[in-house]
């Protein structure tokens, strides 16, 4: 078995410690609320009912009403994450839902999934 | 030799005069309180959503690269809403209460703002033209029209209301800025409500969108 010197061990420990220091921190509920209001509310509305200012009578689709637990329960958390990251077409929905994967961090998207579950008061499809 | 000296003095005088005009425009800008809502020194300062929301109006540190001088001059004298909604607000309609300038202040401030440029905008890259590929991306493939108004069929205004209107954007925006903004959004607006399309659209796609949007101009009336 190859021996690792004490110096190398310290170096590895230091790298691991630095990695932990810079590891992603989950977004807090208040940060996520701000993210939702800033990005999502344009179409989904401030309370998530699908009634943002972009939704005029000519808007080509109805943005999802996150308060509709029956519809939201059909989607798993992974489905929600996918559609936020990659946009509507990734789940055969409208391109009016933008891909936010180049704009938001993974932590912000995870926070949004939780936020949406809070609005629908539902757990979504499991497994 | 004598001619050279005269030419040199003339050039120095012109540079000094244009510098003085810019300074005068900057003075008017501050005196009129424009600086209370718009910042004019780059680079972009916003790092967080709160930073963006704290702003009362758009940043203008690259106004000379973004706008067309004629449009800007006309607009300063007679400002019309560009955004359907109030700046940084999703609930309140644009109150259309931007202050007007008059007399010599218009040209002075327009000159000052047109002197504020960004090296990130390369001249001569985008030629406005009818562009079916750009249209396809703008209306079908990507959600641009979901947030920006534009003139649809028969001139009917279509599109969403949360972003700046792009109706007649070809008169307002420098075509090369549109492309630079799509390609390097963080240079101009590090925190914005519009998605980042870098890595989602190719440079060619962005060029097509820029050409398409830069071609948004009023239809000439048939005689």
C-alpha cells in the first residue's frame, strides 16, 4: 500500500477544508421569496397564481397557477427543477417559460422548488 | 510649418470645445437632478437583486453605445414611456412622468449621454434587416415576446409588459448594442429580470435576433 506523507495529508485536508468553505449554501426562504418576486412573478404573479403583468388576453399560454394543488401534485420536485432550469420545451410545454439555468444558481432553483411547494401546500409526485 | 501649427491649434481648440460641451452637458444632467435616478459612471455596480431594486431608473453609463442620438434627443424633449410598467415594479403602470428638458439643455444632455460609451460594443457588427430566423427565435423558440411588446401582424401591439417595449426599437437602440447585450449581459446588467441566453443561443442566433429587433421600425405609409 502506498504511504502518504504527513505533509501530503495536511495538504489534502487543507484542500477539503477549503472546498467545504466554498460549498454552496442553500438559499434562505427570504432570499428565495425575493428571487421569486424578481424573476417568476413577471408571468406567474406575486402570489404565484399565474396572473403576472405579462399575462394579457393575448398571452399565448396560461402560466401555471402554483396554488392549484391538484395540478402541482402531478409534478415531482425533479420535474419542477427541470422546467425552471431548462424551460417549458424540456417538458413539452411552452417556450414562454424561459430556461433559467444560465441565470439562477442551483441553490436558488432548489429554493424555488421549496417555495412552490409552500404555495401549493402539496408534496408533489413522489419517487 | 505655419499651416501645421494652425491645424494643430485648430484641432486642440476643437477637442477642448467638445470636451467643454460634454462637461456642460454633464453639469446640466446633474443640475436637473437626472443623476438622482440614473448613474453615469461604469462599470455596472449591481451585485444583488436588492442593488437592482434600489435603482430608480436605468443606468446610463453606456448610453452612447445603447441609444441612437436622434431618438435620444427627441425623447429628452418629449419623453414617452418605454416600459409599460413603472421601473422595477410589476404592479404599477408606468406613470409617464419622466421630466422633460427644453431649449439648449436637450442637446447638451444628449451630447453628454452620447459620449458615455462601452468598449464592449463593437461597431458595424449588426445590420438591421428582415430576419425570419430572428423572428422565429423571438416569437417561437425563446420567450422574448413574453416580456417585450413589439408590433405584430398589421401593426397590432403584441407581447408581454414586464420588460421595456421593443415597438420601434430600431429607432431607439444601436443595433450593435443589442448584440453586445445578448452576448455579454453581465457587462451591462449583471442583475436583471431577463434570462441570460449565453450558452443557450449561439452567436449566430443572437446576431439574427439583434438584426430582427433592430429592424423594428414604423411601417412607411403607402401612398
